[in-house]
C-alpha cells in the first residue's frame, strides 16, 4: 500500500502523519518510513542471525558436541538472540520504534505490518514481549535456564552429559 511522506501531504492534512498500518487512522505520530529497501533489511538481519548461529555451531564443535546436540546448541543460541536482543529491542524502544532506522527498527516496522499494535506501545504487546524475554524455557530442556542465558547454553551443553 503506498503511503506519503509528511512533506508530500497537503498542509491541511499534516496533523496526522500517513502510514501503511491498519487501522489507517491509528495515531503513530513519530512514524518515519523505512529508508532501506526490504531485501537489504532482511539480508542484514539474516547476516546478524547467521553470525549468531554459526558462532554457536563453532562453540559446539570446539566443545565436542555432536549431532542433534549441536542442532540444539544452535537452536538455543538463535532463541536466546531473538528473545533477548530482537524482542528486547522492541521493549526498550517501543515508544520511538516507528521512527527508528536501525536494522532492528526497520525489521520491527515490517513485522508491524501484520499487527500495528507493535508501533503504538500497546500494553498487551509490551506484556507479551516482556514475558518472552524473561520467561523460563520449557521444562523439557536439560536444565531450564532463563531465556537471557540461552546464549550460554553451548558452553553448558559442552560441559555436561549429552542430551537424550
């Protein structure tokens, strides 16, 4: 859906900035359109995620983790990264997210096309995302660390008994 930059809107309509989110009349006063094309945002985000997962695989390999355990190491590192850093970024920046131009800011604006509440500091979205940042992992894990500790999982897995 096309949207107009603030300068493209006639002065009589400039009280409410235009944006591509539904409902179209939801107030997102600090909205700035993404300055980077979506493929570049996705490539940058994918590169960051790739570094995290490859780094976890490297750590797992150095600690002699094999097979499905190595996959688990990568999965926990990815989960920890997304919950702590990506969702944490949302919690930390929710009030200004609609105007941010960082990789995470632009990725969140793309994600918000499916639910504009991410750009309006909706209390429900803040609660849900806060819970996912600090909640424990499912009890079926070898040791239920808190999500913020997921990036340390490769070291723990390498020093303990293999997962079964």
